C-alpha cells in the first residue's frame, strides 16, 4: 500500500516546547488512496496535532511525513488538501457563495469559473438558494456544510477533517454523516477524520486508528468491513456493534477511559497571540 | 435529505441601514418631553436667565444669530475634521506597522495604552504655543493627537485578534501575508476600527472647541462660547453649545452610517425589528 499512500507517517514524534509535553510518540501510519480513515482517542491524545502535521500547519519533532508523494510543506503549497475544522471557520463578512469561492479566488480562478463551481458545490451540499446569505443566518449544520463545500471546492486529493461534527446535535450529526459519505463516494478523495465518537468513526470509516492517552501512540487499527454504501440501517447491524466493541476495547487498552484529567482541546501551538 | 430550512429573505438596504420609523417614536417622545420640562421648570420656577435660559430663548437666538453661529461652527468643525483625518490616518498607519512587526508592538503598546488614558487635552495650551494661537493648525494638532491613540489601540486589536483557525485556514491555502491581510485581518478589524473612528469624532470636537478656549481666531466657536459666557450673554453661549452639539452628533452619525454601509454583513447591523 505504501507506494500509493496518500499519507505516510514513519516514526513521527511531536513534543511541545523544549523537553516539554510529548504529544505524539512513534506514529507509523500509511493511508491509501480512497480510504476513509478516522483517528479516535481520548482528549489530548494528539489526534488533532497529527492531522495538523499532515497539513503542514505544525511540524513534527522527529520522523518522516509524506503527503501525496511529497513533503507536507510542498503538498500544502500545491494545495493538495482541503481542511474542515470543528467550527465552520467561515468568514462572517462573506456570503455563502463567496466563502466557498475563497480558495478558488486565491488560486486565480476567474469569476465565471468560480460561479459555476460554487453552483455545483451548493447543489452537492444541498444549500442552493442560500448563496447570498451570511454565515450568521445559517444553522450550525448548514455552516458546516458550507465549510465542507469550501474544502472540496478545488477538488483536493486529500480531505482533512478535525471533529467537523463535534459541535452539532446528534440528529444533525447523523444526517451530515450520511451526506459526507455520499460526497466521499462521489469525489475521488481520501479522508482523514478526527472524532471523539466511536459510533461515528465506525459508521464512516474504512479503517479506524485508535490512539492512546498522552503521549499519543497508535494502540491499534480496526478495519471496518461493513458493506458500502452505508445507510441509516448500518448502525443497527450486528457487525456494527461488534466493530464498535472492538474500537472501545482498544480505547480502554490505551487508557482512554481512565484519562480523568479533562484536557479540553488538543494542545497545538497557534501562530497568533493577542496583544 | 431535503433541506428543511427555507432561505431567509434578505432585508432591503433601507431596513439594513436604519431602524424603522416606529422604533424612533419613544426616543422622539422623550426628547420633546425633556424640552417641555426644561421650558416649564425655567418659567415656572422663574430661574434666572444666566443660570439656565429656556429652550425657546435659545432657539430664538439660534435663529437670529444663525449666520455668526454657523460660520463659527463651520470654522471649528474644519479644525475637528482636519484633526480627525490626520489623527485617524496616522493611527491606522502606525497600527498596520505594529501589527506586522509584533516585537515593535510589544515594546510600544504599553505606552500607547498609557497615552490613551492620559488627558491629552491638557496639552492644548502647549500646541497653541507650538503651532500658533490664531490659526486652525494648532487645534487640528490637538484633535489629531486625541484621535490617534484610540484609533491605534483599536485597530491593532482588530488586526491581531483574528481567530487562530482562520489563519490556519489561510495557511492551508498557501496564502501569503498580503492575501491573509486583505481577506482576513483587514475585514476582521473593521468593527474595532469603526469603534475607534467613532470615539475619534467625539474627541476631535472636544479637542477643537477646548483648543479654541485656550485662544484662537474670533471666527472659532469655542472663542464665541467663552466670550459670550464672559459677558453674561448666556443665551448666546447656549446657542453656540447647541451648534457644537449638532455638529458633533452629525459627525458621529456620518461615521456610523459609513460603518453600517461598510459592515452590512455584521449581525449587529441588522434592523432592531428583526
């Protein structure tokens, strides 16, 4: 698989500060083309950090990272991935259409081409008619759909998703899970998906990567052999329950259930400090 | 999997800029009642004219002395506007530099914030001394210095208080510094910038008028207020104060309208009836 891996990690460590917190330790992982891989683990296990290393938003301390056959820095410059955060991170002053077109603007697409592409994407995420709205006029689920459309706009081979549905209610989350799978099937992209939810990971993924409490290590991989395409009934199958149990068992082995310390967000260094 | 929510109809431009007529009625009632109370109390309690002239007298003076008052008002407003333009431009420019070179900002910001808290107006006699008592320049300078610090502090805050994920997003698109500035930092700073600009209008008017108090041309409004009060012509002084107030409010309102036009996207700019 590694010769066609979209993401390849070898011995990746991440420490914050000098001799400080070890966030990730000895991560080896290959993610192949068209895979849907979920990273799951307790809070503070470094799964978001790992995602950001793939996106060259932060750098690993040790180890090799290859994204789309190149160093992550080059992959970022080549716009090989689209990213979706837990918050939709829409620009409030832009309409829905202009938010979706943001990366296209920066890639120098002309107005007509942008408009055509935005129309396709609005259709894809079922937001036609909302192109002139501003983010505050949309519900959380709709905002996240805009954010997904924006990430898909330039057809990147890799989609990085950092708990994209974490802030949504259960019903919206399950509906968006189904929509995401349809989008994934329609596009040719590979997805790396960070989540806290065991059932979401099992439902969406072709493979689930279970990580331990800090320092984050890979405890095990679970191949999700549920039939495609997944439907509402998938969650009721016996196999779904078995796989959920497997993931939960690995999480327990990794200390995921005794992490008493409520570290709320992943620790990643951000570029900005307020004055 | 159909979309449940219907698109929200967008408000008209008028609705988005101003509040509906009905929303203004309570404020108008309060204004009229306040003026009536003032008039009634002054007449009923037989308050001496030099203590508090009744609104009817002030209005009459406003009308009879309109040429002098408005030409003096315009003279002083030019001082305020000039100072505001200079001070705000300088504030924004310095903010841009400091937001770009953070280390410089770390060194200078404590002083900017401290300067923002000192009564700069106390320097008015000094600027008169430096730039000439009788011309408009000295008042523009004090007005400009007054505007400079709040605009600087607010704009820097706006340019730097960008959500980290917005920067990560731009980084993921391989956006350069200029693109990030244009598409994220600058629009993000607008609410802060306009707060500074609005505070600046008030400070510029104060700077110009108080600057006049310390000596200025016979054409200046501040000089008129001081002179009339000095010769017990309090109705005339009050009329001049009304002119200053009207100009100050108009100045503030003009910047507010610009703000609403520039930030029609902002949730706070919705009509109150929404």
